[in-house]
């Protein structure tokens, strides 16, 4: 899901406004995309598998937080969005 949200905010025709800010942040918060907690069952897994699952959810949470940061800062320029999304 975070990939689709990134596509939306990185689209050249996308414009931040109050509706889009509320819509995207609501999706992220209601889906718990910004929380890195492992949501997969860890019982019976090796440590490396649990760690891999954790890294997967951590990556998603970091990407979701970047979208929230962009929304809260009201970026409209493509360059500003790219700088925030890709740490430029």
C-alpha cells in the first residue's frame, strides 16, 4: 500500500491541498503503516526470519512517515517532494 501512496504523491500532476493531506494521512494512520511493529506471527521462526520481518515493516513505516512529513510541510514543488522522499 505504501508503494501506491508514494506513486500518488510523486505524480507530476499531484497537488497537495487540505483534502489530499487529510486523505493520505488518514490512510496511513488508519492502516498503521507508520508503525514498525512486526505484524507477522513470529512463533516458531528463526531469529533471522523475525529480523527480516521487522526490517520489512520498519522500511514501510519510514516511507509512510516521509509522506506524512511532506503532507505536514505542504510541499507542492516536485523538487521539494523528491528531496524529502529520497533524502537529497
